C-alpha cells in the first residue's frame, strides 16, 4: 500500500510518501480502507506518536504513520469482531499509541469506530473525530455544561475551537469566543453570540461571569482566564494544566485533559451532525502525497477548521481469504 511514514523522530521533514506493508488485523481489530484522514497541530511533537508510551519512556515505534482521525470502509475483521461489518462506512479516533491513517489501510480497534454520519462525505467525516471529541469531552465530561450557562471559547476559528463553539451552542449555552479580526464573522456563524478580536484589546476587559472557559491557547491567555470565571466556574484546557494558584476565587477549578477515543461520544456527535446543529469546518483537502507539506503548513499558516488528507476514492480492495 501507499503510506506516509516517519523513520526517525522529528518534524514534517521526517515524513516520506512510500510503499509500506498493508497492516493485518489483530484480535479485536478491523482493517479500514482509508478514504480520508485529518492531521493535528503538534502531533509530530507528541511522545505517543513515536513511542509506545505517552511520556516517551517506552519503546521506539518507528517507522510510524501519522494522522489519527480516519474515515473509510471496513475491509477485514480480526478475531472476535462481529461489528462493524465488512463494507461498513466508519469514522473514528485511532488510539495515539498506534499507527495513524495517512495510508491506504489502517488497523483500528473495532470498539472505537462509529458509523459515519449519513450525508457526510469522507473528507468532512475525517475532520470530526479528534477535534469534535476534544470539544465534547471538555464541555460535557469535564465541565458538565448545562443549558443556559455562559461559555468562553479561546481560539474559536481553529480545529477544536470551531467544534467547541458549535457544540456549546447546540447544548443551549451562550457562547463568547476569541478570534482574529478576519475570523469574527466566521466564528459568529458557528453560533457565538459575541466574538472578541483578541488583537484589539484584552478579552478579560470585555467578558465576565463565565461558567466555563474552554482554552485552546494556553500561556498568558489561560492565566488571565481565571479572572472572568464566576465562583464555581471551571477552566478547561487542552494545552497545559491550569495553575490553581492563579485563580481569583477558591470555588473555581481548573482541568487539563487529553482526548480519548470514544464511540459513544462520536454517536452523540453524529446526532448533532445529522440534525444540522454541527458542521465540520475544513480549511483544505490535500492528497496523500502532499501530507508532509500539509504538516509544514499546519505549523506556519492561519487556518479555519481542519486540514484533511484525501487518500482514496472508489471501492476498497477486500482482504484475500
């Protein structure tokens, strides 16, 4: 098969488009013929991308295949798998300690895959799993968001932020978001009632009494976010653990988490998609052979939504009995 692999740890310069062995399904796995994959900022700097541990202390896994968001068609089942069936269109977040989907085929644990939402093509489906699950888990599982609450989303135009704005609005929250001036209309269209140009002034001078801050930026933005929370509010970050010593009220709390594969969460997200309350935002779609350039651009260029890798069209080749 054709795949993009990294043979030495590093950045995009280590990625090579080449011929690689087609994966075999282990017990509990299915092999998916990849139609599209999606890439994430910082992915090539994660220890989990290159080793078999999250802290980098484990075994080197090179050569690795990046891109952990997948949409495609099941072509083979491993031992013990009854669903999803061969021929099923699926999407999901591949566990980070396994090879990703920048390849024509990938072996994935069957339990993390959900049925691709009806009416959603593979490129848009591939833009969903990591980003939407991050937003869902942060708002629902970590912050326990309730209808009528006020949410501040930092980085509302980004891959995760664009989902956080939409999901918070769909769950009945009032949404404020920060974004660049050129993205204010875009973010407002996602459901934000108020969009703050982060370059035009301090956001903490323009918003207050927030129930939930969803932080995709970190640094001084995260630190200043404590001051806008109402007592009992929560600061959820996907960048770094919030410093509780910076909180102005002891009743507020800070949470840092790393997204996990979650089929039930994807099923809930699929319901929002099929009902029209959630729409994947794609910045661009590039062919598999240009994956390296896409990772380079991801670190340097402004974007709205996700960068998606188009892998294949047409009918997949099933496994040979």
